[in-house]
C-alpha cells in the first residue's frame, strides 16, 4: 500500500460540537468514520465503550480494520470541528500586534496599505502567505475567508499555497478602483482594470481547483469608500452570473461612516450603499457591523447577508463593541473573524474568547444607560455561543453549513484534535519535572531551601499549554478552561476534508 | 566548586525596561553583572560590542571570567524585568476560566467560596498552590501579592512553596469576620479568631524568612462587606505596628457598592469606609477601582494608597472598565493584577494586553458621550505604558520600587529572558519542518498536490510560540508583537533575586 494513497479513517473517543447556539453536544465512547474522500460516512454515538463503537462503525460500512487509520482521544482530549475564520487579511499578517494608538482610517494609511503594496514582491508574498496559512492551521482554522491584495500574481500565489498546504479557503483579490480615496501607490488603475484583474484571479482558482472544492473565489470590494459605483455594480453583476461569495467591510468606525455619508449622499445609510449597488445579497459577508442602526440591521436581515464579528479588532482599533445578541435577535447570521491585522491574533479561539469579553463590555456599557439590568445581562455571550460562532456560525456565513461545522454524516471531516494538560498531584504539569542543575530533585518544601542552590523545573519536551485540568472539572468547565486559556499547543492535529494538515509532536 | 554555590552572573546582550510611563529604554551590546547575593553590581550600556561590555564589567568589579555564569541573548531575544502581579487569589487558580455569566457577588458564592474552603485539605492545597506558583513563574511573574484562604495551615503551605520554588511573594491570610455576610461554611469564627490566625501566618513567614527578604506578610481584609469594623480597625493597628503591606478590594461592581453603602451607612463612600477604619494608607493595595467617584480618587491619592488594575477580571465579570489614565492624572500609582480567577489568566503579559484593550473600551465608550474626541483618545494606553504597569508600576504598588522593576545597580536581579520566533524565508517558523508521512518534503506549490498525499508540517521539538518576527521590524514593533501575541513560550528563563527559577529547554 502506497503511503500517499488516501485511506479511510476511524476517529474514536470523545467528540464535542455545537448542537445549537445555546447547546454544546458532548459525546463519549463514539466513533466517526471518514472515507477516503474526506467525508463522514458514519457516526456511532450510543456505545458502551470504544471497542463497541469501533466494531459498529466498521460493520456498518463493511470496512476492514486493516484498511483504516485509527485516531483515539486520550484523557482530556476531544475532537472538535475546525474553526472558521470569516474575515482575515492575509497580507497584513506581519503587522499582527502593530497598530499603536491608531483607529481605522489612519491605521490603513500608516500600517496597512504600505504592507499590502509591498507584497507584489513575490518572494515576500510567499514568506508572508506561507506563514499565515500555516499559522492559522496551527490554531485549528480549517476554513479562512481571505482578503489578499490588489496584485494578481500574489493573490494567485495565496491560492496555490492554500491548495498545497491544504486549508479550505476563499481567496479574494481586493478591489480599490476609486482614485480620490485610495493612495496613488496602491489602487486599481481603472474600474475596467479592477474587473479584469478580479477575473484573472478567479480563472486561476478554477485552473487549480476546477470544482472550487477546497479553494474558491470571493469577490472583494474593499469597502464602500475604496470603490466606485461602477466598480461595485460590476462586481454585483459578476456575483449574480458566477454565484460567487462576496465580502466587504461595514460600519466599523464612526469616521468611516461619516466618510461614506459624504461619498454616497444619495444613500440613506452605509448598508443602503451596498444595497443600492446590488451587493447586499445572501452571499455577502459584512465585516464588523459595530455601529449599525436598527434600520440597517433590518435591511441586512431582510437581504440575508451575513456578518463577520471581529472582536479583537473592535478592541484594538477602538472601533467600539459589536452587538452579537442584538444582531441575532434581528435574524442576522454571525460568524467570527480574526481580522488580522486590525485584530492582533490569527487565532479564532482568541476571537471566540474576545467575543465573550467584548459582549461583556456591551453589557457593562448598557448598565450605565437606561433599561433594566436583566436586559443588559442578555447581551453577554456564553461559552457555548462563542464556540458556535467559531464553527457553525462561520459555516453559515460562508454558505458551508451543509459541508462543515459539525460532525454529521455527509459532512467533510474538517476537524481538530484538542488536548489539554493535566496537573499531577504534585502540582506540576504532567510532563514537567524538576532538575537541580542537571541532577533531578523535587522542591524541598519546608526545609531551608534558599541556600540549597538552583532548583529549575523544566518541561521534558512536551508542553501541553496553559490549560490546567485538575481532574475534578465537569466537561462544561473543561470547555470553558479551553476557551479562556487555550492556545495552539492544545490543537494537536488538524484535518481538512479528511486530510491531516497539521500535527504537533 | 560545588554546583549549589550561588555564583556571580554576567548577562550580555539586549536589555529592555521602562524608563518612565511613556518611554521604554532598549539597550544593546550591554552587560549587567549580578553578584552572588542576586544584586545588580554593574551595568555597562555604551559598548561597541559584547566583548567590550563583558570586559568592562569584569574589570570594574574585579571578577574573573572563570567565576561567573554567562547568559547571552540571541537574535530576537532580550532581558526584561520580571512581571509583578499585584493581585492574585492563589486558591482560585483551578477555576481560571470558569465564571459563566456571573458577576461579582454570585460568582463568589457559586464558584469562589466553595473552592477556597476546600483547600483546608492540605494535599489539595499543595497541588493547587504548587501549580499556581509554578505557572505564574513560567509566565515571568517574579513577584506576586497573593490572597490565600482563611485557613492558617494552607496559607503557611503557600508561604513554604513560594520560598522553596523561589518566587518573591506577599502572602495574605484572608480575613472574613462578619457573620451575616460571609457564608456559614467559610468565615472566621470571631474577630479575635481572625486576628489570631493572621498573626500565626505572619509568625510562620518570619520563621521561614526572618528578614521578609523573599516572602513577606500582607494583611488581607477580603473586602469591606466581609469584615466587621472591629476587624478592620484591628488590622489597621497591626499594620501600623508591624509596618506590613495590606490589600483589599474596592468598587469592582455596582451591586457590591450598593451593599457597602447599606452595611456602612455612616461612611460617605466605599473609599471612605477604608479611610474611617484606618486602612487607607500608603501601604494599601486596592484592587479594581472600576467605579470610583472623583472624591474617592482624590482621597486615595491623598492617602497615597495604590490601585491594582485587573483588566481581565473587569471584562470577565462584567464589572466595567477601570480608567487608568484618569487615576494617573489624579496622582494614584497603579499596577497590574491577574485577579485569578475573577481574571481568567495567570499571565501578567495577558493582563498588560488586556489593559491596553480595556483602555480602548474606555475610550470608545466615552466617544459615545460628551467631550471632544482627543480627550477620549487620551484614555488609551500604549505598549510602553502597559509594560510599565506590569513592572515598575507594580513595584511602586508593593513598595519595592528600590528593589525590582528595572535594571539599575543595587536592585535585585528579578528578570526574564524573552525570546521570539523568527519566520524563515520559506515562510515556515525556524525550527518547523515538513514531513510527508515520515519522509521529508517541502510543499510542492504550483504542482498538483491534492492527490499527492499528506504533507504534515510539525515542530522539531522547539516551539517558539506565536510571535512571528519577519526580520524587518523595529524594536518598538517587536515589543508590540510580544505584547499582543506573546505567551509563556517566549519566557525562556526567569530569575528571582539572582536565582534561576524557571528555564525552558
């Protein structure tokens, strides 16, 4: 048997995924069978033990145990759906954490446009794009909706890298065809040139992945101020003809909103600008939506456009705090975006954590205003809700709800194996040990240690990260601990479409 | 020469510390000499290269190169002062991340008191306290101001562990002598019993560390509602007599403030309660201070009490957002606290990051109110300012400004070696490599890879964490990257009083 031949896989143990926004489903002694096309072929949930689960799954599918690769969760491990990043700017990754005291418009000019334009150097683009695809995979991101740059060759390179490294991706060449707003050094020469370049990137994706099975195009008018009316209308037409997704920004910052009002005096609102240009469709992902009015939210809900909530970016760029609960109540589907590098982190787990925290700032701020306290408390998002945003919510935003986001028969196996550290009874992390300048010794507590030299604890090679499981926690508590202190060390393995694309030793 | 004999040390390379709140001082080709007592004996800054720095330092002190241990920073590494955690509840560490949708008062009852009381089981206390001391050291916390529990034996165990493991600590036995507020199962039997127990923990620390050189007592009335007036007055007297530090909570949550108003009708404010009981002294560390009035802030400034800002906790428990800039303008010294487990993270780097983000929520909220925008923008804290809070600010809060927080002759060597990851030109992290099911191969970009089997990148043992340095960043940008994406993986070594207490392999 050739190593490179895709094989059937059998995943055994504990599985966790969202049942609904409010409910997490945790099932043990279970089996998920994944066929050689990467699709979930069977799910066995109600088993008395793993051997039974394994036998049931194999029998149901008529598979032989010799023909499957088997992965079994250990203690404090579980399978979880891969994360979905509904908004990330690949070329901005080197700027992660670099934003100073800027807000949106000066941040674009000072940090963002200079970095983006520099990636027309393809060696630099290869370095940056490889790093961001690899890094997000390490964090468990199995699907990413990328903004690239205006450059066709570099955008095509991003497509190639996603396809080769194995991340499910939407790749969008950014359209910036309005002369008086975009900087001279970084803009489309004309609307026609923008459209031609966009088509070239779509054709490249079609050549690499004809069915758009792993990598697909996404139309990307940067944001209303960057685009001419003609440009936006042309992209809307392209969307209708090609059935593509589209993505843009909306209502992130108050100065930006004022600029939109000035540039589009005939539109009643920011959302109305997109609506008037035919872009407010069910296939549109709107990032941020921090300052939407009631009317705008109603319009977005009516058009079934989606919102990418980017909490790290909300905080970093002093944009405000988007109100997820309120958007849900309006009927809008919401996913999470890292918004690298408006957001400082490439991790969707960090975005989920910050979504919970930012929702508490929404609640705390409203405490100071009118209305009863119970109403404000409802603004807060639970662990279950932010993990839903990170998986099924994102899938819905990107039209992938039938393909990824949970563990059901017929879906693709886009998943991560999560493992958390256990604290031993000694109080040390399992895998951690003491060495006193090379010769082992424990901490001599209660004796006079101060003069006894250096006792240096160190990891013996395995570093399980910052989540300390003591052993008495419920599974709900374990998930909360993962959300609040987890990082890429806890993402042990990552699969996309059944292919193992990342593994930690 | 015996291994356990403390030796002189020479640190060479790049050093970073705060010069002032606004300014970070970064010096290269420098040497810091640390004597066998752990004190900085010489600092050589203006050298043309490391050999010169080394020679100057040795010559100045008359040390032989054979008698010193030498540590040299590599590329993308620097020495930084150890972090100072001015507010952490050691017994609550197992609950990190577990708070659900609670706010302060129900969180205390649901999560906190049950955990704290359970640590009278000394085996459990040893496990938890070892874990929290080790974990905070891993994150670079060289000094911690701990709340323990009401239990004397467990509090003494925390003292022993800090002393043995080598963390500089203030250990406070919690006083909770008010019968009608504290739960029946977790309170002091009487004011006398509380005082007696407090004295026992102080005497234990004196026995372990007579000069309070590494571990010192800190008087700890939990917060005003937990304490009787007699109890608070007795602690204030003990403070005056013994010259101890003290710590408590203030104005974290609006319901808590209402409770204080109800319990202490004779006091004009929460701060006034402490002032009337003699506790508002220069040696008092007040945690939170989210909802202080102008008058309270003026009073605290007048009394020269300190504030421990706990931004993770502000967000987690929906407390609000403390206004650091405003407290500074009032003349109050501020440090950072993790407030484990009201705060979800034991890392002061995370607290610094969240201090920057929470300050942006202060700014954004005020945008929606009156006043000019520039005034609101001033609420935001810079990278330099939050790193100051994490080091010199904390030292000032704990009366240690002459001993730790920066690299000056005469100070103790409480420091960390920080190292960041470099991205190779391939886009992989240095130390990361590709293996295709065991046989190495790079990603075959631009070729039809989809059918070519599994290409699994993995770390070859060294994991440099999430900060990706591309090579073109300024040092200011590198520090920003560390602040926003750094974690304990970047803290390579930690020293307290010259003793190496943590090292990553």
